[in-house]
């Protein structure tokens, strides 16, 4: 049980976030949940919001055309229900972790768009009422703010697939908040400006969009100084913002993070949380895994790691305490406007 970890601070991140109207969340992996009881206890205790790291991606839910496997997604939702948590659905349309029957199927553009829409309707429809927010489209941009070429972008000869996906998601689950999500849009730059322009133009055209997810995968020492200002641009334009995939990856020295690096990482986590708190309209902060035990970083970025709040033994690192302090320092607000969904 989590309370068998006396080193974790008494008030949880979840409680502190609730007081401030900020949903503190984590990605979780169903396989780690099965393997480690303490992992589940900490996920339940410290977090208000849960995002399945992989279990809702298209390759996971439809490995064979027409044959759905909802087991991982269902398990995530059952976990959240059992612990009064909300679920961020991740993700309906993304160029990665697609089933090979789709990518290798030789489908025409119209067929791909039809399959995409059917997928969105099947998945969002299955979980109607269970999902607080969907990352409807993930990572639609290149670094220079142009649209990423993908099977979907090619199918619609441009970005029209994004509007189609949002419309389909709204039809399937009218209650879920609908998000676009991307990385390297923490600071003010070509990519974040392109995201702001896209969201604004979609809304002007009557396409349903509620929010923008800023992934916030950052490199040690590289939290942009204009992070809060950038979040403020989206809020001022009328969008919810969530930091959806926070981690701070460390270039390891002889396979390990040094105490100085862990201290710098703690300061980075505090900066990220402070940026989120500075803008009303930032409704959630989700870490992309809470423990170095199951972080995606070492595989995606060889030589880097130790990116999360807890170490691989589930002991809190300086980053955990820094996030805790940043949330606690924010105090509380009288009407934090907690979501009805799941609470
Ligand atoms: C990652 C998962 O954490 C890994 O387990 C998986 O192997 C690859 O995908 N941006 C995203 C997430 O939007 O879906 C990715 O998750 C990390 C980068």
C-alpha cells in the first residue's frame, strides 16, 4: 500500500492539485499495474487523472482488422473508476503505433479516412461517459509548424483529416473534452504558434475543439522561460490547456543521474508546475509515468533517463518533493471547479 511508503509526503499530489483546481495525473501501464501492487497503490493515491500509456492506441485496440481487443483500455478505465479518477483518452489519431493491417493495407485515401472515422467512432463511442478528455489527434505538426506528413494527412491531401476526426469524436462522445496534443510546443515558437492558429481556425469554422495538450517532454535544464506566457496565449484564445506528458530526461553519466542533475531536474519540475499554475485555464498536469521503473525515455532516447518523479524502486526523488512544494505553495481556491466526471 502507498501508505507503507512513509517517505512520501503526507498530503498527496492529488490532494494538493484538487485544492487548486488542477488535476494532477499520470500515464500508467496496465502491464506494470499487473506486476507491481505498490505501483498501483501509488498511482491511486497520488493522482486524480490517469492516461493509458499505450492501451488506447489503435494498434492496441484493433490489432487485427475488425477484431477489437479492449482489454487494456477496459482495465485502465476500471482502475480509474475504482479510485475516483478521471481518464484522459490517448489517443485516437496518431501516425505511430498504428496496426500494420492499416499501414500496409494499400488503402486509398478515401478508404483511410473512412477507416479513421470508423475507428474514432468505435473507440470514443465505446467509452462514452468514461473519458474526461480525448487526445483526438496527436502530433499533427512538424517542428517548423507545417503539417506532418502521415497516412492521414496524405489521405486528405492536407490537414482536413483533423476536422473529420474531431467531428467524429464529438458525435461519438458529446461529453468528452476534445484536444489536439503535441510536443515541443511548450515555449513560443513556430510549432506552438501553428497549433494556436490551427485551434483558432478550427473553432472559427465550427469544428468541435475544447483544448490543447502540451506534452512537455523536456530535456534537463531546458524548460522554456516563456512557458507560462505560451500557455496564456491558448487560454486567452479560449482553449483549455493541459500539460499531458510531463517528464524531464537526464543525460546519464555512467548509466546514472548525479545528485546535481537530480537537483536540477527538481527545479525543472517546479518550473513546469509553476508555469501551469500561473495561467488559469490550465486544468491539468499529467506526468508521463511517475516512476523510472517504466519510463519510455531509455528506449526512445538511448543514454538518457531518470526522467520521472520516483526512482525505479518507487522512492521519491527530489523532483517529487519539488512538484509537491510547487503545488502546496499555490494554496487553494474556494471553488476549484472540480470535474463532475468520475468524482
Ligand atoms: C510512448 C509510450 O510511453 C511507450 O510505452 C511506447 O513504446 C511509445 O509511446 N508521445 C506520446 C506518447 O504521445 O503516446 C508516447 O508514449 C510518448 C511520446
